[in-house]
C-alpha cells in the first residue's frame, strides 16, 4: 500500500512538473522605497538583494512581448526567464529601481495610470503614504533604457463594476495615450486591484490588447489564460528563500496554495458573519 502511495505521489509530482515547469513567473512590485507598515513597498536594499539573486542564479528578465511570443508562437526564451512588473508607475521606480536594473542589464515593465502621470497617488485614498508617479519625461527615459510600458487604465477603477461605456473608455483611452505619446501599441493591460470579469476580458480583446495581467488569487491556474495571467506579489516582509520559490518552476504550486489560503479565509469570514 505504501509503495502504491509513493508511486502515485511521484506520478502526480511529474504531471505537475510537466504542466507548470514551462510557465514564466511574473512578479508584481509597486513602490521601491522604505515605507514602514506598507507591505506593497519594497526597500531598495531588498530589491537589490533580489536582483543579485536573479543574476547569481542565472535568471534572465524578459518582456511581456517575449512571453506572449513564447506562449503563442513557441518563441525560444533564455534560460530561467522571469518578468518584473511595476504597478502604477511610481517615481521611485525610475529614480531607484531603474539604475539597479540597468546596472545588471535587466528589463522590467511599468504600468502607469494615464490620468495620473506625474501626479500624487490620490487615487489611493485609503491611508496610503503620499507619493508621486513618473512624469512623461521619466517614462520616455524608462523606454530609452530598454524597459517596457503597458496600460493600467485611465483612473484605476474596479473594472468589473463599470458599465460598458465606461469600461470601454478606461481600456481604450489609456491605450491611445501610449500610442500618441510614445508610438507604443500598448499591447498589455494590467487590471487595477487584479479585478476583472468575463465582460472585462471581452472588452480587453475588443480594445486589441494581446494579453492582460491579474493577481494570483483571481486568475486561473491549471489552464493558461493570456487575458488573466497570474502574478505573484513581492511583499516588504518576504524572505529571500520565499523569493527563490516565486521565481522557480515551483511558483505555480505556490500560487495554488495561496489561492487555497485565500479561499479558506473567505469561507471562514463568511461563517463568522
């Protein structure tokens, strides 16, 4: 009986490996700054430590265009690919993260909010520390350094709660800004708060996005969906060993356990109500 269980465990592990070993981990950052109590702000020292880990262990940062071509056309990627993404386009992404990235010949993608370019983060009106986003010149220099820019909507709303016309405006106008300002097609969308629905996916396809990014707990895992690619947040409290898991092929298993954790917590919360 024990032997049968061992064989089943090994077989299951092998199936999982075949299913997920070719997935490219996508990491989600926000601010690179020392902000006490803000789990979404990573200190520059920790960010540098993570980049040094990637460099030392042979990882290669790739763009979302590279990943899309890999998933849709079988384009070859370098060994150990990983995508680094920054939500909202804070100024410290430019002043702090960019020099650390360029010094290591790494690339990353930033998702600015088109109505909040070079503005304080007043859309985060729930106790977030004040900060300013990258301005147009900084975004251009970000591109000049070999980085990537995607769309994060016009005003950072919960997209699934919008009526059709407003949803269309949020997705198309933010895309048009990238085209007019930088001659970029704006192929990739990042859902604010990771929030999306079937209607949002349909609207993203109609707006001619090639793909869209969600957050791990809201994205499908077993079947890859280019319009709901799961990302893994990198928190301020994260030890390096956990970061190492997040960039390995085991990241999909970590996503599974995180999804299970979120599901269980929600069920327990409902029972208490």
